[in-house]
C-alpha cells in the first residue's frame, strides 16, 4: 500500500511541477523539490527554512499547500486535502485541467497574491487544447 502511495505522490508532484513551468524530475529530488516549491510559491527558495522552526513548521506546511493549490487555480479546501491526504490530492491537483496553459505573468501574480480575479477570469475563458 505504501508503494502505491509513494508512486501516486511522485506522479502527482511530477504533474504539479510541469504545471508550474518547471521540469518534472525536480519533484523527485529530496529537499530540492521542496526548495523549488518554496521558490515558486513564496518567490524565494530560502523560505524552505520555515520547515526547520519547531511548531511553526506545521503551520508552514499547511500554508504552503494552501498557496500551492491557489497558485494552480484551486480552492483552499484542495490545499487542506493536499496537506492531510497528499497522495490522493496530489494526483487530483496534478491531473486537473484547470490551469495548464496560463501565461507566466499570471502565475507570478498568483504567487504574490495579486490579480486572483484576473486568473479566475483567464481560467474561465481558456480554450481547451486540441
């Protein structure tokens, strides 16, 4: 069972990283994958040190997953799911078609917390690929 969970995490995060405009293999390298997520979400990879502070690291884990879900156009509920049941929600987030082809500047606006309405509008008007 743990092998299936680990495989689901690898596949899900591989897809999440490609949605973020990164290489999928970056997700499977220990610590570097977390550094890349912090770099994409917070704009600075050094935010990874938030995981080293006792008790704050629990809050930081939930906050990072919520921001990751929002950066990919999902709700905070998806972030909570990603925090509490990572294999399942990583697959759901990785394979959802909601934000595959948005512009890089829109992703940057999501990371900084500005322009979320613009992102939601872009998601609604995005044409499916053929």
